[in-house]
């Protein structure tokens, strides 16, 4: 059956139209505003001054670096916990059903609530400090600290169940026959994991990593409450530029840079999965 | 009849007629608000007679409250207002102040009427809102019959920005130094900048300074330090409201700020910089700090709600400390102007100004208010001592200087390892 070009376009219209209207158009408007030609704020005519300010001001440059830091580190921490957890959850163990329900709890907790939980538990004089004090123990500084440990804890706590779900799904889709066959041929459990399961689950793992990374890039509430007073992530400077200085040109330039970082990671993801696709003869896609 | 008697009679006649002058728009030949009310003919003498029937006819006034903890206060104020003016109801909304300002700007740019008739707004957003033309150019500093005695700086300046009276100073607050009397008995607290530094060095991490770029008590502390440490020549420009942004940046880049930054460099390793006003107070609650920078009204409110111990007291530095406030304005696109003006007038009245002081520790810009009526023992214990407030409270310096100074603070103090 052949479909006419017009019919095809009509069929595509709802999906493509939605993307253009709610993603493409706002992004295009933001880009135009960042170049001084937008409808938000003062129309200055074409200018690169907002980008120049963003990259020439050391405070904003530190903001970009810090945004990357609080995206990469919580993602790696989440991966380090989620991967073994997802593997463990493939096996049967007593209480698995209850655990499967409980570990997903952070998924329904908003980021700002997660930040308050970490603050109440780990701030100076918080609950953990009070518990440990009679034992003569004390916590390192976890809130407003230079390494942003509190931020990392809160963001990773939110991301681990999400990542585990995606990786668990990828692992579950691998035929068990493969692992069993490898085992009968003498491969250890660890070898099966490294040589068979991990490569086959890699598309799911990279997707999870990508989504967590992108989600953390724009984190606002968590670093605002738990982070050091300097540096601040670009999301906080963006809010300040837009809402306190009414400088939408600078704010949208920051938004475009954050989006560009996310897009760059997306491209790396496609590059990675494309490489895997070729390496495995198209099986993993 | 003696000359003295004649002069007295003339003075009395002038005084009786003084409030009855008509009002002029602020900064323009015409009012920027569309209304059927003849604003140029309105006087304080005709204020209620003209506006009350129109407000009743409109029926509703949409009111935005940007505050985080004034919901109960406004519930009571609105209850009293609606009882005083039957037929006029207040449609109350608690909003995020910065976002509401953007909403008003967007409505104006779209040619739409304002979604709100009266907005109690954050002082830091007055410049943005006024420069975007969303504030009605009504001379609120002179046109409200209930508030003839406003402190003129408070009534015409918001966070160092001169608005010339288009924002009514509904709420005044004061930055202060708080201390926990369980560990710092009254009388032994640090009272000046040198004493604070000495205390911080002797008690590392027991003093919290709010981030000057994030919380008003921090930027107020920075301004107070500037007032205390800048030389006389440098201080000459701190209340020069004609200062341009470039001039403010030049001032902050000059040696004028050096003694302040030198002070902060010494302070930095021994204090905790916090992420906001509440963050500082939370450390008091956790018993982790003994001294911190605060807003007086927040201390009052937090003690009242049991969020910090009653042992926390606030005082002003002997060098003087800056205070400020958040005002209410009527947007240029407001559609219920009569009711908005009546409600504004009520907010500034003796009754409400005293009530909010007793309930929220919110100071007043009214200079002839008999505040002794509101100062019961519980109120007094939660406020800065009145004698200190009367003698040591200072207005905030020019806002552009503060911003430029805060920017230099970030690069030279916070960025430095």
C-alpha cells in the first residue's frame, strides 16, 4: 500500500506540530532573545553581547563549570549504585516485592523536598549530628561545603531509582539463554556480566545516564539550598538575571548554553549507541 | 489683635487647608493609569467621599501579597477592611514577588489590563517594575489621608532607588545582629565591627553571615560595613541618588571599598556564609551558631512561631545599621483604582501600622505614630531595643553601589581560595 505525500504529511502533523509549537518555537524565541532580537525584554537588535558577558565574566564561567560538576558527579554516583542494584534486582531474594516498592519512593519526592530532607539530616546540628554526637562521632561538612556533597547526595538520591528502573529494564530484556549458555561454556558469573550483559544493556545504561545528566544540569532548588554560596550553578544566575535584573537577554543566553550542553551530551549518546549498533550487528537497537 | 495672633490664625487656616491640595502625577504631566476618577481634582479632603461609592460600585480589589509569612496578618486586615467598607471585597493572592512583577510586565507589553489592583511587592523589584512602567505614577507619599506623616526617605526610596512616592512604605524592617543569650549573655555580645571580628576569631564557625548576594540581611551587613569603614570622602556618594550605574561601579572599584574587603578577608575563614536569611536562622535553631546577621522582623516572626528559641535577641551595631522595607503600589493597568486607593489608605492607617508591629514586628514609616500602644512586653522582647532603633537605624545606601560592591565582594572574597 502506498501513502501519498500529502497523507504522510497530515499523519505527521500532530506529532511534528506539537514538537514545533511547544519545543521548537520557545527554543527559537529564546535563541532570538539571547541575540537581542526577542520578544521578551528590550529589543536591542542583533548582538552577541549576552554571550560575550556570559563567557567573559569569571563568575558565570565558574557557574558553567559548577553546573557541569553537579551534573556529572551525581550521575556517576547514581550509576555506581544503580547498576549493581539493577543487577541484584534481576535475581530472586526474600522481601524482593517489598523492596521493589520501597526503593522507588524517591521518584515521587520533589527535588526541593529531597533538598530539605538532606538539610534536616546532614546540616550542622541536624538529625544525624545529634544522633552521632553522644557516640563521640561527627559528620564532615555536607551542606554549604566546597565539594557540594549535600547537593550530590540529594541529586543522586533522586536519580538512583530512576536509573535502576531503566537499567533494570535493559537487563531484563536480555535473553537468559545467553547467560546460561555462557555459564555452561565455563564463564564465571562476573565474566557473564562484563562480557555479555553489560554490553547488551549499554544502550539502556547510556539512556539512563543521559537523562539523569540532563535533569541535573538545570537543578535549581537543590544547589540553592544545599550548595556553597560560591560558585552557584548557571540555573541560579539565570533566575537572578531574569527575575531580579529583568535581563532576559542574558538569562536566555544562559538557557541556550545549558541546552547546548545537554544537546552535546545527546550527540555523544547517539555516537556511542551508533557504535554499539555497528559492533553488535544491529542487535542492541 | 497682635501680630502673633494674626500669624497663628493664618497658620491654622493654612494647616486646615494644606491637605486639600490636588495631586500631581509623579514624573510626568499626566497620570499613567486609565480611570474615570478625576485624579487631578482629588484631594485628601474629598478622598473618601469620592472613592468610597466608586469602590462599592466596582465591588472587588485584587490584592497580591509577596510575603512568605503574612497570610494570617492580611486575613485579619482584610476582614477589618471589609467590615469598614461594606460592599468592597479583597480578592487576596499570595504570590512569588519576582514572578508577579514579570507577570505585570508581560501584561503591559501585551496591552492587557493588570491582573492585580494593589501589590505589596519586594523592594528589590521596584526599580525593574517602575522602569518597565507598570507602577501607576500616583503620589502615594502625599495623597493618602491616613498617612500624612511619612518619613520622606522611606516614602520615596526603595533599596536605594528613588521612585518619588509611587510606592507606599507599608512595611519597614531593619537588619540587625542576632545572638543567642544562652551562650552570649546580654551585654557581652559583639556590638561593633571590631568586636564581631574578635568574637569570630575566638569562636570559629560560631558566627554566620548571610550571603550578601542572596539575602537582604547579608547585603544590609555589607552596606553597614561600607557605612562604617569607608572614609568621609567616599561616604559622600553613598546617598547620592543621581549616581549612574557606571559611577556606582567606579565607586566600588575604587579604594573606597578596600577597608571593607580587608575586613571580610579576615572574617571569611572563621565564619559560616549562609544561603539566605532563613538559612542563618536555621543554624540558630540547630544550636550551631551564637551570632548571625538577621532581619529584625524575621527574628520576631520566627520566635513567635516557635521556629527559633526565645533566647535569640537582636541588636544594632554601634556604627549604625541599615534598614529598609517593602512597599505597596498600584499598577498602571489596575482596573479597580478606587478600591485599591481605599485599601492602600487603610494599610497605612494608624490602626493597621500598629497592628502589624504588634503581630509581625513590622516597623512603620509613619513618624508620628504612637508606637508605645503596640509595644507590649512580648513585642519588646522580640524587637531590637527601641533606643537602638531610634538612634542607630540608617537608610539603605544607593542600590547600584550595593550591587557593584556585592559583585566585587564575589570576585575578591568568594572566588579567592
